[in-house]
């Protein structure tokens, strides 16, 4: 028999199992070492009729440590070698996350090659960021990318791909905790070099990498879902140009940190025929 009054939905973020610590020791964040950050956020919005919406986001990215300040308990990091330096203060990273219900608490945990920061509201996890050591060296090689065009040179990397994966799951519930709607979206950034210059391939789609396939059709989605390139070499097909149509097909068995996919999309080109782009990639951030 179906439960007509199921229990309230709890955030899907799992609390850390490691015993908490009062402060983090960042002395093992050696300059030039590579760490993987996995960040999760959970937001619940209660409406006037007691129905509510939830949004869970998850981001996975590699970080290369540039410097560490053990006195201030913060560090600076480089993202994939292509971005500006980020300043991260772990103990303050969720200060802007407000508790809609109950009291807030920040819990720190640490092991030899990992540490985490967790924000709880009345004991319920609403935000968590885990950092795990990947290598003592600077690593920007997390996969491969193959790309072919109608009228431009092909791109084929040799384990020289870096990237970021972000997913968002939005759900709507009745006041009796019955789920009535759900939508999933994801963004994937792939960074490498093309014709001797920095290159980015970006996907925004209506599914997650551990599902089947997603749309890259900006026309039908009002621009929300698309693929785009960023390259100085061929500005006529570079951002802000977005795919007018296309699909991305994810391999069965993918996880959010281990992704294989094939894709095909069309780029509109001013004063020229549209460019057909297709290829595949493997991205493993773990």
C-alpha cells in the first residue's frame, strides 16, 4: 500500500564518518600538490501552502595548491592551470549558507590525505566540501578529448584534458512530502589546448552524466542547454556562439567523477554554412 503521508525528505548529503576536529592542519597541503574537491549544497524552500522545493548541487574539480597560510588556515589554488588563483578559507567557506530552520553548526574532519568541511542545520547536513589528495605533483591530465569539424583541423588529446563537473537536481513536493516534479541539469567544462592555444569545450544539458543522453539544443531550450567552444584561434566559432542543436550521449555505468560520452552538435557561423562538430571524451576526476 502506498504511504499517503511519507516522512519529510532529508538532504541526500551524507555526514562525514571521521570524528570531528577543532581545527584543520593544512601543513600537508604542499605547494604544487593536486587535490580533488567535491562540494555539495542543499537548499530547501518552504512555500506558503507548506509545499516545498529542494535543490541539490554537486561540483567536482581538481585543485593545484599554490600557497598555504597555516596561521590563517587558508590556501590559494589553481584550477586546471587555466584559471586565476582561487583563495579558499575552509572554515569560512559556508558562512553564507543560511539555515532556514534551526541552528547552524560547522564540523571539521581530517585524515592524513583528506579533510572536509560540513555545515549542519539542527543536525541536518546542508553543505559539505571534501578535499582528497590526488598527487604530490601538479596534475592537469584527467582524460582525453577527440573533436572533428567540417572545416577546421581536428583536435585529439593524448591524456591532456582537465575539467569540472557540476550537477543540479531540483524537486517539488506537496505539503505531505509527496514528490510531484523533478528536473536535472549538468554543466561540464573540458580544458586543453588546440592549435597551440588554450581551448575549452563547455556543455550545459538537461541530464546528469550518470544518465543516458541530453539535449544541446539551444533553440528549443531558450539557450539553457547548449555546447560552446572557447578558442582564440577561430573566433568565428568561439563563445558566445552556441550550438543551435545537438545531443550528448553518456556511456552506461558513468559516475559523476568518471565520465565517457559521445556528442554531436551544430554551430551557426556568420556568413557561412553551419559547422558540424562531433567527438567523444573521457574525464576521470578521482
